[in-house]
């Protein structure tokens, strides 16, 4: 059986993912002109909610603004931001029933994760250099292509490679090992090399654009943190927070297509960074 390539799918103009567009932007905030908007964006503040939860001192420091201006911007963001809402336990139970598990290929790891990598979740795989994070990323990419009855999702994969460690040859080896056509596997894994943190964030937007035409079931960012490591206080780097927010913004893709987003990190996971209840941590 010949499967369609991504480009053939684009021609079909089949929309499989709806990505919500933000209603308001930073330019809509009171007292924010083009120069201030640029400062906010440069500091990684794209979303109003991200601004609404800051303190004036923090925002002033990170976006290089005055504290009074920051306080006014935050007050405006609090009024305009979409803060989400409450849902019933029943609705959440319905959502949980739709959760699927992607096999890691290792029964012990699957058992540790309660059956595999959960859909509708951001999963952070962390561990020191050489601990196997990239190998897990490659294996998950291949497993996603497997049919449902073999623990896969019969879907496609986006892979952001920040350390130049993606190896198509390894994908071919792994595909052969699980009994799928290596060429088919490589056709269905879409890889982009991210050259710096800003590029990494742009690629997240590119995934949003491309995923409208591709049946994406898994997104991998390997590694989420390496381009942010030059900072001695990584957890306080605005760009780092921006990347975390960008990853969270991909969650609608994950929920619509019920696919997980897997990010690797050589740092202690920034649990406070992702407050989504669907996020999981897995030590490599
Ligand atoms: N092609 C391969 N075949 C078998 N084992 C490999 C291959 N490539 C890497 N490994 C093993 O996987 C280990 C983990 O590598 P890697 O996943 O790159 O670690 P990390 O991403 O955590 O730094 C390596 O030390 C090596 O032993
Ligand atoms: Mg690696």
C-alpha cells in the first residue's frame, strides 16, 4: 500500500487542525504604541495572559520598561486577557476518556508512564548528556507512524532539532526494527533544525501553519532548552519563558489531534513554567 506524502496531502487541502487565532494583541493594550509593543515582543511577551500574570517590577525588568508603564499595561492585560474558565468534572472525565497512549517501545518505560506517552499532554523528558533523550525522540517519532493496533497513531510527526542530532539513518534502522517501510517513515517525519532560540520560536509558528494540512500526531522539540542554556539563570530568561508559552500554545493542536508534545531538556524540569494540568515529566 502506498501512503500519501505530506505534499500530496497539502494538495488535497484537507484541513485537519483548527488553530485558534488570538483575539487581542499587545498593541491593543492601553498605553502600548509600536515601540513598547516591540519591546514586549522582544522580551517574549506575545500573549496578554503572559503579561497579566506578571508583577510590574518583573515586567519592567524583563521588557526594559518603566514600572508605572508596566503597571498600566498589566492592568489592561488583566481586563483583556482570556483567562479561561471552569469546566465540570464530568467534562474533564469525558476528555480523559479520549486520552490515548503512545508506546515508547520499552515496556518498563511504558509501565512507568501508566501505559505510554499520553496524548493531550506536554511531556518533558530530561536527563544528562548521553542518557538517551534523543534516542527516545527518534523512537517515539517512528512509533507514531505505527498502526493503532501496534501502539502507534498512524500519523505524522514534527521534529524540531536544536542540537543537530536528528539522524535519518537511525529512523530507518528503527523503522525496519518495528516492521515499517523506512522510506514511508522518513516521509512522515518533518524535521527542522533550529539555529537559535528566536528561530526555535518561529518554527513553532511554522508548525501551526503546516499542521493545518498534515495529520500531525506528535511534536518533538529536542532539546527545548539548549538554545537558552547560555544564561546562568535559565529559568529567568524571558526567551525561555517565551518558548514554554509557545509550546503551550501548540496544545490546541495536541488536543484536536489528540497527539502529545514531547520536549527534551538537560535541565531540571521547569515545573512552574508549564502550569497545564496535562503536562507530565519523565526522567530519561
Ligand atoms: N545509532 C545508535 N544505535 C544504538 N545506540 C545508539 C545509537 N545512537 C546513540 N546510541 C546510544 O544512545 C545513547 C544515548 O544517546 P542520546 O539519545 O543521543 O543521548 P542524549 O540525547 O540524552 O544526550 C548513546 O550514548 C549511545 O550509547
Ligand atoms: Mg540529545
